[in-house]
């Protein structure tokens, strides 16, 4: 779809990939509505997005909402429709990550990952789809992760939620196509965001070893790939050369990719106590 003139709603729009995507969309001529939980950060983000727009007539606003709350998600879409027009483009960037050894992760973390990463995506899509179907046009972008097609050590909670986003997007694409609605799913590698800084506190050494084998993208690199992917109506959006190669390699090798991941884990294992999985002093 054409981004210029679109009414774009971006979740997680107060920082990281969401904010960068909102800026890029505004620069491309879209009206932008931000959704996040912190009003102070949203106000600062709104100023950045407004500064990026080439035309002062482009409308920019925000809703304070938790996407893990279905009613709040629906209310945010309604507020956007009232203030700047019905969303024609939804970009689901809101997400959280908390790695760790499966046996040590609290069950509440699994629920949190699914509530925000998966159900937050579902709730937002559910809120915009009726209007898109009525207009027979629109586009939905869902943020998965490289951990959404590759089982990465330490991400039993996060990876499962991102695999769920991938599966949801696959089926949603098929169901929305007859209605003239496009669907994309984004598979970024590690991105230099506040979320990455948070999760780095909890990464087991094995996870760090796997992550260390790859590069870290900037939010602007991912945002540029998203805008380009929407314009070209691509389903799988793979920011950066590394993501493209890994995605294709995983598809070609299938289960044979496991020995490579096991090798990277094994290289880190001597630094850990195998009986507990904790790093040795």
C-alpha cells in the first residue's frame, strides 16, 4: 500500500522500533497515531514525529493504553479514528522480552510475554479489521523476531510468543487477502533499543554467545525496512542482510540448523555449572 496519506497507528510508539517507525512513516507522508503506556514518553515521541513530517497538515496524536488489555486496545483505535481518521495501517511494535533458563523462569513471565507480544497483537488487529474489511483496504504489520523462526537458547517464553505472532500472521494473511487487506510480519535480529538493554540483564551466557555471533541493528534500519516492506506489500520483512540469510538458512536446513546452535551453546557451556546452568565464579 502507499504510505503517503495513510492513517498509521503504531503501538509501542514511544520508543525503540515503534518510535523510529512512526518517524519514518511521518517522513513518508502518513498521518500517525502513537499508542503506549507512558504519557510523558508519548508526548516526547509526538514531538519527534511531528518534526519528521514534511507537511504541517499531517496529523499526529497518541493514546495512553496497554495493548494487553483488549478494551484499552479497542478504545485507542476508536480515539485515533475520531481524532485523525480510521486507521488504514496498523504497525504492532509493542513487545517485551525476558530471557532466562526455562527451569528458573517464573510462570508469570510466560503469561506476560503472551499477553503483550501475542494477545496485544491480536487485540489491536481485532480492533482495526472491521473497518478495513468495510473499506476493502488496509495493511497490518506484526513484529515477530528472529526468535520467531529460530529456537534460540534462553527464549522459551519470548520465542514462544514470537512464534505465535508468526503463526497468527500467516493465517491472518490468508484470511485478509480476499478483503483487500495486506499483512506483513517482521523478523528483526537484536536491535539497539531500551528493550534490548533490559533483556541483556537476564541473558544466560549461552544466549549471549548466540547473540554475539550476530550484529545489532539500529531502530531506524528496522523502521526503513518496515516502510519499504509495506510499500512493496511484502509478507516477510527481514531487516538487514543477516536476518535475510538466517531466515533462508533456517528454511533450507530445517532441523539441521540445530547442530549449529548446539555448537554455539557448547562453546559457552564450559563457563557454566552444568548442574545448575548458572555461571561459574
